[in-house]
């Protein structure tokens, strides 16, 4: 039903670049930043990598403004030294978009994801794995903006690419089915969401086993659907599977384990 023909159709492309169809990714270098001419290219790359590591750490700590400032500095250096269409420039646009997404600045995040996407399509091809990861992020923005139809079209494209690249029994396929399930759940299409989660669960069980964190997360997702359908007993049983798996692979004090325990406690109250 959801594995469509693996082509970049005009309708999907319109969704991916909506609002920025004529996107120009040539950003002028800010003259306030050092040009880097005093450094050898190898030295500059070391500096960029170090700065990116700092920004990554700041982002993981929720210090988004500080992380964004560093990523923007790195971007200026990459635009100067590597150009606007280099894959590494795309990586920094992607990093910037991730920070903006975390800040719920979805329009700004979308524009930077689109910049990264345009470069990756040109450099790697529309059906490269890294390009597909960018589609995934764009779908997340669309979902948060309430554009469920657009998000589903993008997820269908990702699914077709992953089937082509890694086959039908790969964890990446489970990721796609999970994302589609969450999207359908947001639309209260519980039956279709459950089908997607069960497809993901089958792949997880075969590829990573019952005690893996991803398998536990899928059990949790299935239980959430069942609970939304009013099937409390089945939901409780499935949450228990998630809890047992999370205790084994994450430990009893992990936030995911405690979240599942909290839901079970609420159902028992």
C-alpha cells in the first residue's frame, strides 16, 4: 500500500521544496569572519571538526543558541573554502536545521534542510542514503506543521529508496514503518498505524532481537496505539513487554524505562 514506485515525482519534489522552489544556496561570506587564508586547508579542517564537536555537545545539552552560532561560523568557513555545493557544506546546513528544529523554528529549519537537500541531490543523487535521511528530516518538519499528506508522500519516497538500497528486511525499513506509524497515529488512523508498527516489529525481532532498545520502543508504540483504541488489557500487556526489554537493555533507571513504567502505573491506577 505504501511502497510506491521509486521515483522522484514532481508532486513529491514540490512538497520537498515548498515555499523555496527557486532556492539559492549561494550565501555570501560574512566579512566579519576571518577568511582562513592564513591556515593550510588541513589545519582549517581540523579547526572546523573541533568546532563542530563543540557545537554537537552544546546542542545535546540544549544550549541551542550557542551551538547555532558555532555552526554558522563553520558554515562561513566551508562556503569560503569548499563552496556552496560541497557535501560537507550540506552537512553544516543540516546541523543548523537540526538546531532550529529543536527550537521549534520549523520554517527556518525547513529552509536549511532544503539547502542541504539540494546539495545532496546534486552531489550524491536523489536516491542516496544520505539524501534519504534529509527527506526524513523534512517529513518531520511537515508533520510538526500539520502537513500530514505531504509528510506521508515523503515517507513513501524514503521507503521506496530503502527497499531498493537495503532490501525489505533491514532495520532502516523498520525506521520508515515506525515513522509512518507515528504520522498515522497523529491523524488518529489507529488501524493503519498499528499495521505499520507491526511491520516494524517483525523486522526488529528478526534483525536485532527481542531485547534491543529499538524493539522495546516498537512495543511501546504498539501499546500506545492499543491504548488509544481503548484496548486497555492488550495495551498493558504490550507495555509490559516494552518495560522488560528496556530493563534488560537500558537498565531500570533509564528515562525510557521509567516512562514505560509510569504509563503502566497510570493504567493500573
